[in-house]
C-alpha cells in the first residue's frame, strides 16, 4: 500500500455536548482517546454492516 493511501483522513465533526461527554466517559473507561474511541466505533459499525 502506498504511503499516501495509509495516511489517515481528517474530518470536522460537530457533536452535541451531551454526546461528547458520553463518548469521553466511554473512551476513558476503555483507556482510549476520544478520537480513537470514535474511530473504533465507526470501524465496528462498518464491519457489522459488511457482514
């Protein structure tokens, strides 16, 4: 895989404060950063959708 293809994409994401707080708590419980938690959750959703 080329280096350019490995680079992570940056996105701007706007979240409700209550959702941010819930994600922050969940991330802390799982010893992850909030960014890593969001990436993990999105990857799990995509994996499940693909079956």
